[in-house]
C-alpha cells in the first residue's frame, strides 16, 4: 500500500468520525450552554444541574439519529470491503 492510499483511507475515516461525533456533541453543547445561561440568570450555582439535561439530549439524539449513524458506518465499511482488491493492487479503487 502506498502512502497516498493510506492517507486517503485515513482521511475518509477521520471525516466520518468527525461527522458522527458532531451529530451527538452539537446538541449537547447547545443544551449545556442554555442551562448555563439559565443558571447565570437565576444565580443558581449547582454544577451538577447541567448533567441530566445533557444526558437526556444525548440519549434522544442517539435514538433519533442512531439509524442514520449506523447506516453511514455500514456504508463506509461496505465500501472498504469492496475496495480491498483495489487496495491490494495499489490503485485507489473503482
């Protein structure tokens, strides 16, 4: 395998990881920011208050976006398996 081929595979892998992580992290960050702003406005200083809303939002996002995320992972792995003969021959694929 050439360095360009390894770099191509790693680029696709890192891109997929970033996309799938952002699907989960962005809603959790938005909820955390909203709860923090609410706590600042009401002068509540309980640091564990943000944990439950973020946890619920994360589970909700996983329930809603889980099939999409699994589909993306399965599509990526299917493409990797299809391209194995091309990778072994040293070309970048079909």
